[in-house]
């Protein structure tokens, strides 16, 4: 049987509590959490290095924006750690290598959707580059100078920021709650994404504050050459799990409607605690 869930209203300042809880969870799992953060930074660093070696260093900011778009998928291990902390279960490497998922195929579909949005962002970036930059790709330092000093470069920065911000908001709306829901509930991708988007629509002050906090932390991490993500990535992952637990609840038995589960969800079913 598929699970039936609904949103719970939370205090407008709840995101600060989630963030504080995420920091507390990091301290309880410091070695493993920092390992996750370091692995994410190393992966991002390898992509950055490949762009630099290939003479495409001007694409580093675009790639950096993409890390934020697909980051929620890579935080699955952190969500699993957060779930284990709730039940005092052992938090070890198995949380990263074998997280227990109730709807794994649905998570894979959501990951594909986020990857598609990332590819759309890359395509748009290519189009903007062609519109505002004359000539071939330039080194990162020259590209930065061009963006900050040339009128066309300033236009590129403004338009790129607006488009990137819009796509980031779309990704946030789609993934803010959906991945934890798919991890912990027997639901399909449509239900999970609808629930996540509904959270933004029904409680915009809460969710926009949460989105702003995430954006500021990512921006601060960028100033450290993204080394700050070693700490920020697991903290945000734990905080996201806490946001899910705070905002999503089971529909009471008396209010549930009959639902015929799909065969796919039956196959994905795992006996996990609610």
C-alpha cells in the first residue's frame, strides 16, 4: 500500500531551528559527515580542474551553479544519517554505501529530472555566452575582468544571474522535500514533487527564508574556494532532513482515501519505520 502524507504548518522562523539542528547533527557525526563534505568538494574540484585543463576555465562559474542544482541528490547519504540519528541506530559507512530507500526507482527519476534541468542550464549558458561574448573561450581571469568591466559583460552577468536564480528556485521547489519523502515514504515522484512545490506555495515565508539561508551559505562557501562546503554540505543535508520531518506528516487513518499502489512502488517497498 502506498503511504498518504500531507504538509504540516510550521513557524515562520523554523528554518533557523533546522539549521541549528543540522549543526548539532554534524557534531554528533563529525568524522563521517566531514568525509561526505570532502568527497563532494573533491568531486567538484575534479570537474573544475578538468575545465581548467581543457581551456574552458570561463565555464567554472556555470559548473559551480550546476553543483547546487544536483546537490540534493548527492545528499541522500546525509539524509540517511539523519534518519539513523532519530532512532539511535548506528551511523556508519553503510549509511552512505547502502541507504535504505522506500522508493529508489522514484528517486532515480527525480535525479534524472534534476540532471535535465542542469543540462538546460548549461545550454542556456552556451547561448548567453554566444550572445554577449565575442571570440573564443577566454581564461577565467580575463572572463572575470570582462564580466565586471565591459558593458556586455555586465549584461551577461545580470541576465545569467536572473536565469540561474530562476532555475535554482525551480530546483528548490521541486527538491526541497521530495527526496527525503521518497526515501522515507512509499510514494511516487508526482506525489513527492507536488508536496514539495505545495510547501513553497502554501508557506512561502518559511520556504523562501530557507532558500535564502541555503543561498547565503553556498555563496559564503564559494568565497572559500568551495572548501567551506566540507562543513556546509552535511549541515544543509541534516537540516533538510529536519525540514522534512517538521513539515510532512502521515494522513490520519480516518481521513485516508483508497489508493491502488503501482507495481513499481510494490517492488520498491522496504519495511522502514515511519
